[in-house]
C-alpha cells in the first residue's frame, strides 16, 4: 500500500474511488450545483460527475461564491466524498469546512490515478492507495 | 497557532455553533497560510449577497449561521441583485425579489448593517490608516488597502462573515507589513483624464502585474472617484489587492528597481480590448463601483432637461444613503424625469440581467468584465459624459 503524507484541511476519514484531473477547478460556474457535473468548457473533466468520488485536483480557482457550491452539492448528496489537492486555495478550503468534506493538501497528485481505490485520513493528513482500480482490474 | 483562552473557547463551541464554525474557518485559513496568531478586526464587509449567486443552499447556510450568530464589529454588505425598494420598476421579477429579500433579512438578523454597497467607505464603514479589517469585495479591498492604508486580505463571503461573528481574523498576507512592499514600478507616461481612463490603466497594470504589488508613478491628479475606478479595475483584471501610487497613497514602501512603462498606446489597446465591434448599445450604466454623490450630481447636471432615447435603459447605481442624499438634493428627480433610473443597493454586475440587453456602455472597466462574462452583453467603455450623450441620442 502506498501512502502519502500531506496536511489536513478539514477532518474526516473516508475510502472511495479517485477522480483525478490536472486542471484547476472553479466550482462557481464550473460545476453544476445540482448534479455535481463539471460544466466548464474544455475542462479535462467536462461532462463527468464529481459526486461520490474522491476528487483529486491541483487547486481551486475563480469566485469565492464557489464555497457555497460545495455546500449546495453536499445538501443534495452530490458532493465529493473527499478532496485531495496539491495546494488548497481559500475557496475550496472554506467550502470543505462549511460542508464538512474531508480534505488534504500538499499531496503530489500525479501519483494518483482515476479509478484507484484510495483512503483519505484527513485527521492525520494521509492519503493511501488501497487498490489498483475500480473500473479496470489488471 | 497560538489562540487566546477566549479564542480557544470560541473554537470549542462555548459561544455557540455559528461562532464555532466561524473559528474553524479562520483557524484553518490561518494554518494554510502559516499564521502564528489571530488578530482583532474592527470592520467587516461581506460579499455573496445576490440570491442569484448564493442559491438556495447558500441561503440555507446563512440561515444556519443566523440561528445564534451575531456580529461583533461594524459589518456592511455588498450589493444585492436589486434595489430593495424600487425593484419592480427596474423589471425585477417577484420570485427573485422575494428570495433576495430573504437573504438580506438573514444578514439583518445577524446584526449586519444591511445597506448593500460595494463602497462601504462612502457610507460610514470607513477604517483609518493602519486599522486591521476583514473585507470581501475585491474593489473595496483594493481601495481600503491602498488609498486608505487599512490592512485586509481579500476575504470571501463565508470568511468575511466568520470575521464579523468573531471579531477576529488570522494574521497572514496583507496584515503583515513585510507583505505590503511594492514589487514592480509602473511609470505612467501619459496624462489620464476621466474615470474610464483610470479603469483602462487598471486593466493595463492588472493584466501585466498579476499578483505583484505595483508602485505607480506619473499620476499627477486624481479624485476619490478615479481611485475607486482604478481599484475596481486593477483588482478585476489582475487580482491586485494593494497598490502604491507615488505622492497619492499613504503606505510607506521601498521603490522597486524593476520598471515598466505605460503609454497612451497601452491605454488605447486596453480600450480596444474592452470595446466590442458593432456593439448595439441599449443599456448605459454608471456606478461600478457605486457612484458617489459628486458623480450623481454630475449625472443630474448632464441629464437636466434631456430625455433618454427610446429603446435605451439607463442605470445609475449607488448606495441607499447616497440615493437618499440625491433625493434630498433634487438629483433623483432630475435623473428620473429624464427617463433614467437611480438604482440603489444593486449594480449591473450582480442584478439578474442575463441577456436582457444587447450592449452596455459604461465608464467602468470592471463592469465590462461582468457584462460580458455573466450577462453576455457586448461592451464599450467611455467617459460619463459620452455615456450620457449616447443615452439621450
């Protein structure tokens, strides 16, 4: 099992399937608050839903109203299970705190691949890769 | 991070759940940015007011905070999506108005002074030099840091609210003197005229400087209104939260060696960028950031005895107390008699105007940005005089 040590942004411990992008995410305007679908034109995850995934991306961008979009997603059950960043920006950090989404940053995200089963232990700032893949067993 | 006993108790929930949640936000941001302690703030400006942007979930969050959260310091509010009194005649629909009022009522319950404006410094929320504050609204942040010399980071809606409910913020970023030193010098080699010119300068410097703190020379004459226009533009196009302007702004700084020049050609190029080809102008708006009483007096003078042309809509946007003053002085009557609207509490960037108009003419570079991105209008940037000439032609 591979483990990476980062920094706690918001507490919690959860296991799930990773959804990884190298593109930054703007939640306000870039993510549908009702479905969890990424709607930003040309985004690597355009058309994909972040609901129920462990969302792995470099950092947030865009309007501070984005924090409320994470809150809206949580309310309708479409929020990511956890968030893993290289460097969490204030919009995402505040969004995770108000929505109580576990989050860790200072993780080299290129080590994680979409579909891998990972565990986020935010209390200790640890991200662990538990299994190869949900979708493509080899 | 070192917390005082009272701060630790706030975090532990002794002062209720809104205070606890607020402390979680503040201490987490402090940890992310390496703050060693919290500091007291004496003034807060909250953003995230338009129901359009907040949505039902945002409103629900605020309602939760309002259950036991009360402001500890003077707190004012950013523009809403409508004039809270005269919304109907501006074409705002009933559903939106009802929901917008719900948002404002929730802030009111928390003790926020619910006059909705992006220029709190014009209506009584005016910090002094060296005062630590926690403001959202990028244009006001830039104005407060630079023109007034108060100290604030660029807060978001929830973090500003957290500061309001605790009277605290984490000590990092622009609260520390060492982070307020100019990094690059801009020599302006052309004479600037009106507010639109200062908006263009904000565009030129904002785009070039990004997050680097500019030191601007060559500006010989300004007004508060021109600095307001520049602050809004440089914050919109560059994310600038602090600038220095030689012989004009009060902060002490070292003068950077690295120098760039800004010429009339640069400003012309910025104007070309903000002017769309064949913009069909049917909407004229002045007051981004909110118009001062001096600007409103000028508008009234220019509209005296004139009539806004058929098919055109004019919004002069301002804060409620300034509108009251304009009513008292007869400016409101002059403006409205000409067929223009003096709109308080709202602005053309946050009102629900998407696709309602084809082309906006304004003196504000910031307004151009939101008109295009959010509302899908074409834009032209001109002086206030030219805007109103267009309105009556």
